[in-house]
C-alpha cells in the first residue's frame, strides 16, 4: 500500500490553515518526504512521526517555501541519533547544505556548542550517545530533470516542471509501485512533459496558485494554471483522482473553493478535491 499525507498545502504566505509545501509518502518501511517547506516538520510531528523516521527526502526545487524546514529536519533527526538523512535535489543543494551545517555555516556556532560544551556532552551521553559527537552530515545527491530512483518496491521518476527557470531547476515527481501511482507536480505550468508524467496516475497533486478570474499578471498566468485548466490536463492524461494544492490564503474562502471545484468538475470525470494539511490518501 502507498499512503500520502499532506503535511503542507500552502505557499510562502503565513497562513494558520496551511504550512508550506511538503508531502509524506509511506511505502513499506520507506518514509519519503517530497519537499520540506516552513511548518512541515511540525505537521510531520502532528501526523505521528519523528524527523528521524524520514528515510528519503526529495526536493522538486529550491524555493524557500519548499525547503525552509530542511535545516530543522536535519538538525532534529541528528538530535534523535538517527542515521544521516539521505537527500536528493537540484544544484546547488550541496553548497546550501554546507552553508547550513559546514564548519563555517550558519549553524556552526550552535553545533560547536552542542558538541564541545561539557553540559551538552553530558546531555548527549545521557541519551545514549557517545563522544566525540559528530556534526550533522546529510548525504546529498544533486539531481536534474529525468532523474530516476529505484527503492524497495517503488520507483521515483521525474521531469522538468516549468516554473522559475533559469533561476531554479524545477521538477515534478512520480512514484510507482506494483499497485499504485502518484504524481506530485511541484510548482509548474502546463506542459507535455508533466502531462506525460501524469498519464494514468491514480492520484495527482497539482499546484493551483490562482483563481480563474485572476488575469492581471501574464507571467503568473503562463506558469500558474487555474483549476479548470489543470482538470482538463488531468482528463487528457486519464488521471483517476486529482487534488489541488499550494493554495493561497485569499483563495481559502468557501465560495472560491466551490468555484474551483465546479471549474474542475466541468472538465474532469474523475474524483477532484482541494488538499488540506494532514489529509491522508491511501492507494
């Protein structure tokens, strides 16, 4: 069985209802986190998991609302004596990680105190740790669109997601098992590559960053399809279940939700909904 938990379905905006982007996929003993935006670690804990439970972290792209909690996740898992977190994402992820956890990184003063101060060493030993205490050292693999990964009973594939190029390398991900298929588009405009990735998927989580009537900004329109356009793509791709996500704060009103779902249902024969934080879907 594959189970998806929406940990963050919002945007960079501060919004009580929604953390920024992050989705947990459980397959067997794998706990796969797709993106890790602000608030995602708290949602992970609310969902009943510890940071150290994450076995794989994949980043679609390196916008802050998709990775703001990365440092928190790594640090918290390290404090739990978990093995180094395995992380995949586009360049310059190695450089970013070093700037966070390296000897001259942002967290260097904290890490030096936690590993060298006698009181912190005593706390570490009381937890069952041994000295000297190593610094966090996540295992980073930089990836590009087209990347694939073979897990135990699952496979992740990717494609380009048009969003913020050339400033950021952006991807969509698909996870397949023998029984189910799931696509997380990241942030993307409509394109042939993403549509092909969605083909026959059991569940697609697609960002929906604007309402149909929001037409003032041409670049936003080009790269941010509205609910009806997303649903038409899902219909062409023969998707079974579509969830709209990455919802902005001003869109979280009942009449806007109703309009989005009406637009989507008019173009799509499958099941459609709006994702919410802590929503779980089993496939």
